[in-house]
């Protein structure tokens, strides 16, 4: 096998057209949001809503929801990019999205906002000028120390002149541990002022992956919103919270004091339609084509259609499946994979993965679970003719192996869902 780093060259591409990273804000990226974004057809309930939210002067809070892999992160990146570049009133936002972690307090939240925005400003302003900016230097010292928390430095570093530039009259030096949340909020306000001075009309913070918090226990997410409800009211800042379908209803609506400060409707993203998914791929074929060369589609259109159906439109799983197919092909293979070849391969890839992890009766029961897609312990037990205890034991193991995830609870029934990549096993079992 030739050791070149391009699996896709044989099709005429410079890189993987089915890469499932969210589209990047950076123009330099192979797949940037500017070039590779396909607008959604249901614009009135998505893009227009988002645009109107950002057109409200002075800041705000909105929820963006949808199932995994439908394009939430990319959607928000697209809008951030639009407001930063094309808009008359420009909104600045940190380069990356901020991933909220379980157990975050108001303080963790504030420190992350400060760190990401000051990093962005550092790029704009340049290291040299930054050294002369008191506010940014101080913020830098604080968030920098945080990054070294594990190194045992925390609390020992002393900041000189803290607060002086912010209307406080403290001239004594302050231990980092003494920087209160109120101080951190003043830093944030300071950054808003700085950003306005630089000609922007506001800031967008993109808080991503909130579904990871509410996954097992929606209370964790409620606790988070409750903790940050004051901070997210800072004027001049647009907070976009991205999470699972139903997040707004389950985690925000029950908290009247949080709900009342949110944009009235969440943006709900449906999976992309088949024509949209095809358009995404067409665009990527064009963008990644080796200049002056011909290219061919790694898989036939009907494979895309079939996978779109298998994965209920979730484009991330469609593209992951195609990448997996190509990775399993012999190197000499350079034609569009047909429907029947693709299906057989995907099923055998999934089956051998299951075989590697599970044995005997457990493997059998898992294949039944895969055929069902979604089930409770009781349902699966009845179907497979196994006791509840045994199924419980299996389920625990599968959760640990990430073969299934816990879906919602209805009454005393806990639903489970098969990891989407095993959906290809569905059609092979009678
Ligand atoms: N409108 C779109 N145009 C082009 N590519 C998209 C679009 N929506 C999603 N994608 C692509 O689909 C994949 C999954 O999108 P992502 O934003 O990561 O989903 P989510 O955040 O909902 O899990 C990414 O590779 C992304 O680039
Ligand atoms: Mg995402």
C-alpha cells in the first residue's frame, strides 16, 4: 500500500468530502462555512428566526435545538460568520464554540467567556498592542492562571493593580482566588465596551453541546441555566445555546426567571432533506476537486438516498457511513460504489464490530435490539425471550460500550436507542 496521506486522491479529491466536522468559520479551512454551507429550505422557522433574534439591538438569549448530527453547530457557525463579515452592524464572536461541561458554576461560565473572547481579540489586536491594554492583560493573567490550575499554581499568582482600570479604587494586589464573580462580570462588561469601541455592535457567544449535560438528568441542565441567569443578561451580548430537541421545553420553560429572558421561540432544526444532503455533497465535490482533474463520486447517488433514509436524514451518520465504506475498500478500487455493494459492506462492517464486542446470546439479543432501533427493557425481553434481569445486565454493558444510549423516560419506562451507525443492521434481520 502506498503511504500517501490521501485516501481520496483516487477519486480526484484533495480531502475527504464526507468529513463530519462542523464547517469552520475560518476561510482558510478546506471546508469553510462561507464556501460549503447549504441554506436550509425551512428558512422561515430557522434562518429567519435566528436573523431576527440577532437584529434585536442590545443582546439576547436564544435556544437552538435538534437531534445529533442534523447540523446545529454548523448552522450557528454560519450565522456567526454572516454577522461578522457581511453585516452592516457587525457582531464579533470567539473563533470556536464553547462546550459547556457538567457541573459548571457561574464562575466557570464567566471564565470561559472571558478566555474565549480575549483570545479572539488578541488575534485582532496583536500581541504587542495587547501588552499595552490593561484590561486584556489582566484578563489574560486570570484566565491564563486557570489554564494552569492543575499545575498547582492557582491562587499563588498575584495580580497587580487589579480593578484600577475598572472604576475600583483598590490599589493593593489581589490574589486570583479573591477575584470575585462580580469582578469577572466587570471584566466582561469591559470587553463589551472595548468591542463596541472597535466598531462592532455586539458579541455572539456560541455555547455548544448542551445535550451532553441534560443527557441523563435534565436537572443538570436546569441547574446550569439557573446558575448563569444573571450573567446572560449582560447588555450587548447574544447568547446562543445549542442542545437536544426539547431542551427549551424541558430545561428552560420550567424556570420562569430564565424563560422570561429568552427569545420566545427556540430554533428547531430538522434533519436536512435529501436534496439538501445531495447539495451538501455536490458542493464538497466541487470544493475539494484536485484542480484541472476529473473526479468521480465515491458512492452512487442511490447509496446517499438509501443512507439518508436509514439514518432519518441525519447527515453526520450518512457521511460517517460513507467514510467507513471507503476506508474498507481495497486501494485499487476507484469507481462509484453501487447500492448493493454498499449495503453489504456496511452490514458486514457493523456485524463484525458487534461480533468483536459481544458473544453468543448477548450478540443475538443485540441484533434484535438493532432491528427494533428503540425499545424498553421489557419490550426487548419479551421479543428476545429473555428475563428482565438478563436484559438489564446486557443493557448496562451496551451503555458502557456506547452501543446504545438512554433515550427519554416515560413513566417508569426507560427507553433505549441503538447507536445510529447500527441502523444499517435493520434491514438484514427478519
Ligand atoms: N447546511 C449545511 N450545509 C453544509 N454542510 C452541513 C450543513 N449542515 C450540516 N452540515 C455538515 O453535516 C455535519 C454535521 O453537522 P454538525 O453541525 O456537526 O451537526 P450537529 O451539531 O447537529 O451535531 C458536518 O460535517 C457539517 O459540516
Ligand atoms: Mg454539534
